[in-house]
C-alpha cells in the first residue's frame, strides 16, 4: 500500500519538540502536505495529564490520532497487567489507522506507541524512517529498527545499537523558535533560574527545589515549571520572584529560555539539544532507571560539551544543590566564554531529517 505522496505520517512519544521542528520544515518544503500524527493522548497511565502532541499539534494543522498502545514496564505496578493487555489493542488500532490515512511515508520518533505503526507500515510496504534522539537507544527504537528503511540519529554514539548500513547522523531537530534565540553573553540584573522536569514535570526536582526556595529567593528569581500533576502543590507559594507554571507550550518555551541564566532540569534528549544550542549553563539531574541509563548519558554528553554539570539523584540534597548553583554563577562568564565558538551538532537537523523524508516521496 503506497498512499498519496502528499500524506506524511509522524508517530511516537516524548518527542514533541523534535516533532514540532520537523513539522515546521515539512510545511515550508511541502505546503500542500497532509500531516498526521499517531501517538498517545496521555503521558503517564492513570495520571490524567495529556501529551504535548495531543495538546498542540491540531492547532498546527496536524491531524492527531490517539493510539491505546500497551507497553512493557521496567517495574511491576498496578498498571503493568492492563498495559500488557493493551498491546494487541494498539496493533488493531494501528492497522485501522494506516488503512484510513494511507501515508506515503512514515517518520517515527520512537516510544512504545510507535511500534505497532512501524510494524504495519513495514507489512504494507510503506517506507518508514526512524529518528532516535538519545545518546543511547530506546527499547521501541531498537525493536523497530529491523522494519525501517533508514535510521536518523541525533548522536553518533547511538550507531552501535542499530543495524549497519541503515544509519545516518542528522542531529536532533530544533524548532524555529529555538533557532531564533542568540546565546546569552551576559547575566540578567537579577539572576534567574529556570527549573523544569520535562513535559510531564519531575516530582523529585520539584521537592528538592522547594526545600531551598527561601535561600534561592534571597538572591535569585525562580521560574518553576512543575508539570500538571504537581502544580496545585506549589501554585499558592508564588510571588513576584517565584513564578510557578504547570505547562508551557513548546512554541512559547523560547521566551522562558531567554529569561534564564541557569537551568535545573532532567536530561531528556530534546532538552539537552536545546540547551546545547542556547549555551545556557545547566545542572542536569538525570531521571534514573531509564533504559540503558540514557538520561545520564545525555547529560554527560552536555557536560563534556562544557555547558552542564551532572548531579545524579543520589548526590542531590539541599546543601549540594545550593553549592552547585553558587559554583556555576561564580564561574558563569568563564563557562559561557569557553564554549562561545562551539557549534551545536543539531544546527540544520530539521532540514537533514526532512531531506530523508523527501527521498521517499
């Protein structure tokens, strides 16, 4: 089955900002293209929090199709059995959606919701491209790699996880909003710390930051993106120097980056890519228990680039976190000047990924 050459299907999870960058480039290059996205409506089972793809892609003219995809969990929870039982449901839904959409080409950004789409795409003879953002590789990406035509990698280090001959290093696509920002060369009059835990927020980072908020506010402004789950806990504590936000549309994120002198964050691949480009000094607290320890590897990549410090959760306490903040601010100018001429590996990545799409349409 080969669909209309103007039908482009994207799929995946936890890659909303990367997807946004590619969508922007597709729209410029193929103005008549019909773009669809198959993915999960929720970010975490039972949380009620909805995915960024579900929230924003329809406003970009991208048709969103929700997939009830199951997954294999790394630890047993009350959702483990229901998620296992959902796996065949996801395959049935993906089969039906591909017959409906009839895409010419499929681009996957990985994640458990993408695998059924890739599997049926392969059987239907639709060219499938996989993009892997991390320094390591995700389970779904590794499993999918045998069913795809081409694998675009964010980092050269990931090549060892995939079949030889299929990979090309493209970097991680950055949105037009991110690319429009010039790296900061001077501190704000009141130094500002941006705290964020990825699209879903981080309970661990939220709690650790809140323990030292009084001491931080004695010197700094804080912008705290808590995630939807934790927003109610912290919203009543905000004041003129402590701004609490539940969720930020990726298209608005550049405005928050512009205000930040220091970032404290998880080290998802997309966050790391944006910070490498913007060259904002950052403390990364990697999410533990990720497959192949990918968040730690992402963070170490940024540390070796020269823009970040890595603090595993086991090393984080009020004293150590305050000390690291003070250390970075005291050496802020040296950090920024030392990487001023370094080139982000992600500059031009959206164009390179779209070049691959163009090969198949």
